[in-house]
């Protein structure tokens, strides 16, 4: 069931969501936000716990910054629909005022864009470590400070500027207040008649940054993918050459009627090369996989929202904009579920290397046990393994290996 709002004449009537539909869109972000807050809190806790055994790295710093702002952003999205101005909003459960709307708009602009920039800087981290072979200490010295300045500076500048200029207001397809459509206030033919400049300020305060981040994430991951593919081809060529050299050496030895019961120098060199190349390739593939998963999670959570905003920006009349929630209701349901979910997906991606290592080391344990062990560490003891101490040492050795150059850094 939908509702129809009608003004002084039929030309101003438009279709809008029913009360039940509006309540559904208000409640749906809350479970996703709770999961996201939990996931981000797990990442932050594990990052700080890892300082007991390993040095703090730029990877830890970027993930921690992204997770902190994901928590703020999730709270903002979960509470945004309740804090619209009660006097002017058509939302059923709105009990806020202009001050609460400004607060939601401010934190939406600040935390949402800061988290997005941290996601982009994380892709630069993977590019630097994979494609350009920078060490963590080198990145920390040359780049990390600048990364944090960019991630915090631009969102802070734009969020305070929008607050000072009184740009925040209710949006039809946004979860909470953000940069409003009528800039300056009451512009357009139905108001003062002054030309609205909302599209310009929406692009300046949001759209431009979104486009830059989207294309940067895609470009960085394409470069990582191409580099890893080239390295895999080179790895195959080197092993093929070494194998042929070993075969030639073996044939020469056989021609001299020499019996060899131990590895020849050529065979030993070939095996060492094979093991070294295998470890290097696994490291590169691990970096590539983590980078693609983080970016994939980002697009899953954000792409629909920015598509809806672009659709709203293309609307040609006030009536068309007000009818957008009615016309795009199924998409708004998906948006309410996915948009606050970033921290939850990041947690699974962050835990993935540790989870895989535990599944290999403790094959008799369940998937749930390995997941719990990846989160909580040693307190989750193995029940089915007779050589628990030996397996635990394998996990710790695997962790040290990954800290020095593996696919991820987890405590």
C-alpha cells in the first residue's frame, strides 16, 4: 500500500511510501550497523593486540583508521532516519530538529568520506608493497603521515564548511541528512525563483571525491593484478629454464656413468629456486587477493547508494524527486541493508589469512572453531588435536612468516 500526497491542485500530487514501508527503511539499517560496529571493533582490537608480538605497521594504522570511522559512520546511518526535523519531515518516526539534522549531516560527511579515503589509501599500500616492493618501514617513513593527513583533512574541511554554510538538510534517497537539494534555501520556481546550485555543491562536497576514489581503487587493483600475472609468467619461465638445466646436467652425469645417491648441486639449486619462487608468488597472490577483497567489499556496500544519488541528481522536477522513494523502494531496501555493512565485511577479509592458516594447521577442528580462534587467539583451545602444542607452534611460526612478508598481518 502506498500513500498519495496532494497539494492545492492535482499538478502537485505525488506518490510516496506508506507508513509501513517507511518504518521498514528506518529499521533495516540497525542490524547491519550493529554487525559493522562489531566487525570494526574486532579489527581495532586485534590490531592493538598484535603490538605485543610485532611492530606497528602502516597496514595496521590504515585499517585502524578505516575501522574507527566505519564505527562512527554505522552509528550515523542507524540513527539518521530518527533524527530528521520532526516539523518538516514526512518520516514516520522522525523526532529530531534542525540541530540533529546538522549533526547527522556533519558526521555523514566526515566519517563516510574519511572511511572511503582510508579504503583508497589501503589500495595504495597494497600497490606499494606488491608492485613497487616498498617495505613497511619505508612506507611508514615516506608516505604514512601524508596518507593520514589526506584521509582526515579533506573530510574535516568539507564537513565544517557545509556546517558553516548551512548546507545540511533532508534528502529523499539518503539515510539521514546530508547536503540538501535547495541551495540556497527555498530556491527554484516553487520558492524564491533563484537558480538552485545544489548539483554543484553536491559534486564539490561528495561526487568529485567519490569518482576519484572509485577510479583510483579500480586502477590500483588492475595494476596489482597485471603485475602479479606478469610475475607468475616469469616464475614459470624461470622454473622451466632451471628444470631444463637440471635435466641437461643429469644426462651429462649419466653419460659419464656416475651413480649419484644424493642431490647434485644442480638438483639442489633447482629445488631451492623452486621453493623461493613459490613463496614469493604466494606472497604476491596473497597481497592481490586481500586488495581485491577489500575493494570488492567497498563496492558492494557503496555502489548502490551513489547510483541512487546520481539518479536523484538527474531528476528534472520537485515531484519526480519526491516520488523517488516510491519508485526505487526495492533498491532502498538493499541500500538500507548493504550501506552500513562495511565493517562486517572488512572483518572477514582481515581474518581470512589467519583463518586459512588455522584450517591448514588444525584440520580436525570445525570451521567455527577456526573462526573463533582467529578472533580470540590462544584462549580458544583445540579439543581434537593430540599434538596441540606442535600445531600452536606452527601457527605462531606461520604468523611470524606472514608478518615479515606474507599476505596479511594479523595477530
